[in-house]
C-alpha cells in the first residue's frame, strides 16, 4: 500500500467550557449553587456575590416573583451579552413586575419606638432566649445530683456521650468499654450495672440496647399494682413481634390469657415511648426553600420565580474600569476573568429561564392536581415535557432534580409531578400518584375490624374504572408504607 493523504468531513459534538458550566449549574440545588458561586467569586475579582441581597428584597418586588415575561427579557439580555461583549461590561438586568399580595407586616416600627428595631423590649434590651437543652445535658444534670461513686460516674458519663438522638446505646457495651479510660479497667458487668441505673433517669428508658429493653425499663418503673403490667412485661420480653402484627387472638393463646387482658396489656405497651430521647433532639429543623411559585390568578395558574433563590451575582465595576489602564499580562488576565464572569452570569440567566419554562409546562399539565388534589394527578413522563419545551430529556431530568415548587397544596419537588399511567375502562389513563391517593383514601375510610385486602382494594379501584392488578395494589401499598390487612386489623 502506498502512503497517501485523504480528506474526510465529519461532524462531532464538542462540549465547550461554557456549555459544561451551564450544564453543571443546571443540576445544582440552591445550596450547592450558592456554594459554587461563592467559590467562583472568591477566585475571580471581576465578580461580586451579594449574599444579603436576597434576604432583603426591594419594596417594588412585592412577593418577589418573576412574571412569565422573564423568559423574553432573559433571552434579550443574553443576546445583548453575547453580541456586544466588548462594549458592555455589565450583566443584563431585568425588571420585576409587582404582584398583588398582602404586604408583609413590619414589626420594626411598632410601638413607636423610633429606634428602627423591633427586636428590643420596653427597656431597650435585646430579647434573650434560652438554648434548648440536649439529651446529654439533661442526663448529665441528673447524674451530678445522683449519689454515685466517682468510678461509676465516669462510666455513666461515657455511656451518656454514646447515646444517639433516640436515646439508645446503638454501638453496644463493647464500644463503651473501648472508650473508657484505661486506668478504670472496668468490666462489662460494671458497665451494664451503671447502664441499668441510667435507664431509670428521665426520660425513662434511655441507654437501652434495643426496643424490648427500652419498653421493659419503662414498665418496671410502673407500680406493681398497675393492671396488666406483668402481662405487658411478658409480651415485651417474648411476644413483641405478635403484638406488632396485632394478632391478639394468637397472642392471648400464647400467654394463656383472655383477649380482654391481652388487649389491656397492649394498650399499656402502646402508651410507652419507643424513642425516649427524640423529644429532646436539638437538631434544628431544615426547611425547603422553593425555587418557583405556582399561583392561581382568575382561572389560570401562573408560575413565578422565587427571587430569594436567585443568586445576586454581578460584575465589579471598579475592577472593570481598571482593565483599560492595565498593560501586558495583567490586561490579558483581567480580560479573561471578565469573559469568564460574563459566561457565568449568562449561564445563571439560562438556568433561571430553563427552570421557569419547565415549571410552567409541568403546571399546565398538572393543573387538575392543583385544583382538586392528588387523585386528579395526570400521567406525565420526561419525554412529554421535553417535547413541549424543546429540550432533551436529560436536561428536564437535571432541572427537576432537587428543585421545588410551592403551591397552595404544599411544596413539592418537581419530580413529584412525573408518574407512569395505568389504563382505565374508558380508554384513558390514571397516574400512579392518583391511584396511590385513592388507595390511601380507601384505607383511611375502611372498617378497622374488617380491613380491605389487596384483592378487595383492586376491586374497589375497578369499580372506579381503574384496571389495576392485585400485585400492583400490593406494590403501591408498600410504597405508601401501609401495613397488610392482617396487620391493620384491630381487635374489638
């Protein structure tokens, strides 16, 4: 073969750095996006990231929600940024229309204080709120008031530190022995004795190994004359699994007791606290901040962006003005930083535009859910939304992951509105979410003494025109964490 030169023409898709950045930002949640932008702003002096801007929105923003005109404004701004990047150093700006809503109450000017602070009392003092007491602090306080030898107190301190949020000693005695100071040379019997004493602290049942141990410790603190106490102790120690299945007849036969006595013991056990430490859990509650809002205006549902979820990123005008004065490598470096800043701002605008378009498409498809509830949820897959907004399914998947929408019915992840369909008798289809809502309603309204079996639930759905198999009902029931009919049955 002779060597030769050949020309070939082919097409290849290449991800530019700008496109890679846009894709990465698209799949980030609010917290991840803020962390990413904060890091980029620290490395690029041409960027300014205002973390406080979202906490104090403009008075002209009302509820701070973007209208659907946002899409066209962003598109126009993006074209301007890309077409005149050499002359325009500022990020595209858009105005936010006022949305009619109740004005938030301003407590800062109440009582005519005149000092601009509503967080002070009549004497001008800052309000003081005591921090919540943790489980460990509560137990250590009791330990300090309990007469106990120093050796036992040292063991008790290690035991208290080893408790989880539910009040259990999850790692067991061996882990406590390993954590004790070597000079104590404590034995497992000593640690067990101290643990038993801790179980009688408040709340009762802490420092337990497992659930039976926790319930037993609580029952032992009852007066021996309490009815059904001894029978309840036997159930906790030997027949807790039968109690969980609510099989009172079999439980009574195992214990050689009457059903009335067994029921009384079961009621006593259910009055106990299976998680004694949970009530003192000081872990702060985390709330989901929605990315978009859905609001009904007249007969139409409209979607608005949440401005507090949009990071306030802009160009640093001071450094931009220094670019013209820079020379050599400094000028080249600053122009590169400016271009990267513009790309980032444009990517954020594209992210907001895409999120709004996808949310609008979902709300249009699921308006019946917003009007009537989960039973009216329509079947919806990623492909349908992708075709409507003219994007790829992978893009829709990224947009709907860890993005939330606030509706009058609650706050949901955008992925919640996607579900497969089940055929109905009239040739239509019902979404899996709607069927699960119907199942939940049927179970909530059933006779506790005669709960509906999976086959009976399938027949009830068939009467409503939904053709679903018994095994599908069982699968949905497990997803909803609904026990089986035998476990739901209650004794008379």
